[in-house]
C-alpha cells in the first residue's frame, strides 16, 4: 500500500508511520499485549520475596499500575496549587509595543 500524501500534523508533505490511520491503534494494542504477557510471565519464575505481599500473583505489575495512577492523580491535585494565572508573565497587559 503506498503511503498517503498530503500535509501531516506539522504541515510538512512527508507522511510518517504514526500519521497513518490505524498505526497508533497498533502501538496501543501492542503495548497492552506485551503488558499482558509480562503479567502472565509472573507465574513461571521462582520468587525470592522479602515481604509476604510479594507472593501475590502479578504483584509488581499491579503495584506499578496503582503507583502510576496515584502519580497522575497527585499531579492533578498539585497542579491546582501551582497553577499560575493567564497573565502571569504579562501582568499589566503589555502588548509587546515600545513604551518610549
């Protein structure tokens, strides 16, 4: 199948692999597949845990997922504390003109 022509997201004429319809879906499902295989691989190796909870099937995958979701939720709350107003860098309505 020949590559599609036209403007891509950056306005250039060249079409990249991720600009084609369906390519992002392939990446998305590939990542899900690899994660599922790694989760299932937890049953096929000998564990040497330090804590009892590490014996739980898929503990490290579940722990990583929960930690990632926790980071995203914490970042959303932190944004509320650190967010600046729209006019933070130009507090007095400076339009870029020369004041002299």
